[in-house]
C-alpha cells in the first residue's frame, strides 16, 4: 500500500497527505483528480508545472509483504523503465543506483540467496545489512528488482520490528511486527490442520474464474499433509459438499476430491454466503485437535453483509479459543471487498483479492 510521495521540481516541492474523506483536514489540499489508485498494484500521480530541463526528484514510500517460502525471504520491487523514458545518450549520462538495507530482526547468520541486480555488500551492523549497486548504464533497468535471503536457525526463533511514524504522517501511531522463523528442525511435531474450502459457483463465476479457482483449490488440497483433514463446499442458490464430514488427507481422498471438483464446479445460480459459512463452522465443530481453518472464495456480493458479520462473530465468540480462522479471497472489481475484509478480520484470518479475472 502507498504510504506517501514527495516530489521536488526545481525550487518547488509537492507531497501527498492522507486526509479524511469528509474534508475535515487542517492541511490545505489541491483539488485534483490525477492522483490515486487506478488499478490493483498501480498508482499514478501527475507532477504539475514542470519546465523543460528541470531535475525531478521523487521519493515514494510504500509497504508490501515480505514473502517466506522454503526457508527463504524474498521481495519483488517494480524497477522496469519503458524505453521512451530513457534520455538521449549523447546529452545525458544514465546512472542506476540501488541502496538496500536489510533489517533481519534477529541475531542469526543471514545468507544472500539471489538478486536480480549486481549488489555489493558494504557493511553489517548487528541485525542490519547494507548493499549497494551503482553504475553507468546504456539504458535504465528493464526488469524488476528481486532479492532473497535466508536466516540460518536450527530452532524456532523470532523478533519484533518497530517502525515509528514519519514527520508528516497523518496517522502518528507507531507500528510493530512480530515474526517467527520455523528453523530447520525436521523432527519437531507439526500441528495438524482441518480446512474447509468454501467456493462460490454462482453464474458470474462462469469461464476462467471457476477454472482458475478449481486449479487453485486442487493445488491447495494436494499440498495438505497426511494427517490433516479437509472438505470442500460449493454454493450458489444451493449448497453442495464433497463429503458429509471432514476427510482425512491421503492419496485416495485427494484424488477423489479433485475428481469431484471437475464434476461439480459448474457456475450457475445466485449467491448465498451465510449457508455455507454455517455448514463449514458445523463441520469444524469437532476437528479432533487439528487447527480449524476456513477459506472463502467469491466474486459476488450479498444484501445482508452486516447480519452475516454479526452472526459469524457471535458463533466464533461462542466457540472460544478453538474457533476457526476465516480467510477470504475476492475475485473481480464487482465483489464486495470491504465485506470480505471485515469477515477475515472477524475470523482473525487473511484477506486477498484478484481484480483481473481474465474476463474482457
């Protein structure tokens, strides 16, 4: 998400500011329609009153997830410049510079695993590592900047990262992040999972959306470990379940589930979300000591979102500490993404979305 932008053009400077939507802000705001989120992962900001030959200095601040997979942390940052922004080579020298500071948050050994650009490690100061890439280039970068590293740890470890608010931040609260590293101890007991996948099969899911979801759920089921439990519930005007109870993961049940999805993932009818949520909560009422989780995928919206949130919150509260986590995934721009965020927040899960579903 975008945190802010500062731009300097000659003797003029501009900066963004987060304001209340009702306009009750102490800061004088320029009326413009040229800045903001246009599409998912795309932010545009027009810089006014630029005279030919002036230098433009832009600082953009944003936050994004640091991915962790197979023992490696990785980050992917947009760093591609179209050919038409390259200055004329005879008039200007093109320089490319990347400064990277890695705050691992732990006092363990940090190992560089891969990078898209030739970085040189400059110094290490405790938990922080400093890298630099600086060169004269024929053309600016045409590939995104990627960086990955691993933290050596034989056991579970973790830490806390604290970020103080910036000087002109509308929200002056500090933020923190707690993280845990699993380590490489393969003999440690792993918590079993009990997962119910809830999939919208209403008419609007027809075509690529239903096919993409089917492939994603098939992959998710295939990656469950033996000893885990799962079930799949589809909903439109009606509700259909792969099984009447939670199934234990093994080769046979996984194959049967994929075959069932191939036959039953048919897009038709309307959208009724409360019924499948109630069914999933009932299925997970006795998860045999496994960690209960619900994953809801939908591209639609319903009329009783507030009632659904209240009902789910009451049911989760009544279950106490063993209540399932609910994660949601929205498809397309017509989905009620605010509702899905709220539902994931109530269920102490995660929310994500794919706005481009491949439908023109």
